[in-house]
C-alpha cells in the first residue's frame, strides 16, 4: 500500500489482457451493499475509443474551466496534459456505477443511502484493482474526470445510459517515478479513539 503510486506518464508497452482481467477479478471481490456488486467496467486498449473519450470529456472540462474564469493559456495546457494522460496510457478502465440491482425503498432518504453504499463499494472495488495492479508490476493513475460528465463519457463510448462512470483508471508501466504527495500524520486523522 505504501509503495503504490499515482502515475501520469507511461511507457509505450501494452498491458496484457490477462493482467487487466486479474485487476477486474480483484475488483469483483470488494464488499458491496447486499452483495449486489453495483459496478460494471469498461476497458479501453485501442487508440480510437480513448481519443473519442478524451475529446468528449475535454470539451466539457474546457467549458467548466472557462466558467471558473481560468486563463485561456492555462486551460489549453491543462486540457492537453489530461488528454495525453488518457491517450498515452496503454489501458484505461472506467469503473461505472450500476444501480439497477440495488434495493428500492419508498422513502427518499433510504434510497439515497442505498446509492451512497454503492458509491462507497465502487471505491473499494477500485482500490482492490489498484493494489492488485501494483502487485502485478503495473502502475495506475486514478482520474475523476468522468464523475463530472458521466453522460458525456457514456455518449462518447455509446454505453448503456444506466451506467454512471465514476472514474478513469490509467494502467501501464511508469515512464518516470511520479512525485509522491505527503500523507497527514496519523494522529491528525484520528478524531476519537476510546
């Protein structure tokens, strides 16, 4: 866990289907609400769908950055860096929420809680994938871009609209050691320990 890192630049070396399937198998064993496994995965290894996704999400992100008042030069730099992270990764995994099989409740609060449990469980599934990838000698990066435009990601890849993309996991072999961000001291994270 301490050695896993978030990689942004990859070697131009393909990732085998077998290794990607091992990552997805690890995700499958994550805890989930009522054992329903409310996730589905999209795997991209070919340039064309990666480019379609990068272009579609990039347009949305550009609009958001401009709406935030960011300088046009900075927007262009950020967009190109993000685009290259997607295009240069040998493989991309999009973990998607799939809420169709969850329990249904008559009240809004419990239904919202059911969705929250699903979101928590997809995070556990992603973590299983990341740790398995590292164990297999792979490197990964977790991008949240699809979370801000799930409909755009679905449309770009002609996915079932019941899928809700939550993240974009880049997979490959690191081209350079990434800078690691420091972690907060444990005693600042524990708010109560009786």
